[in-house]
C-alpha cells in the first residue's frame, strides 16, 4: 500500500521532514496507534486532508475530553 520514497543523492545528508503529514488511511494502518485511537481518527479525520502525528494526537485528545451526551 505504501511506496518507498526514492533517495535523492543530493540530499543524503539532510534529515527527513519532522512534520511529515499522513492521510486518514495511513493512520488506520499505523502500528503505533491502538485500535481505539484508530477508531477515533476514523471518525474525526477528513478523507481528503493530511495531518501530522501531533495534529492527529490533538484530535484524539479533543475527542476523549468531550463530555458524553
């Protein structure tokens, strides 16, 4: 599902972007998230947008801190 990025010989010494963005589907496949976190993100993230890990964690925290209705 994921494709490996080709390494650019000119940029071998540079670090990968710290704030990489991921799609909703990529978070669903993540091994770093629990099943509950994946379910929350599936409900709150938009399909056509990308998010950093920090943004995704903020969405999880906001969801968890809401009062039950």
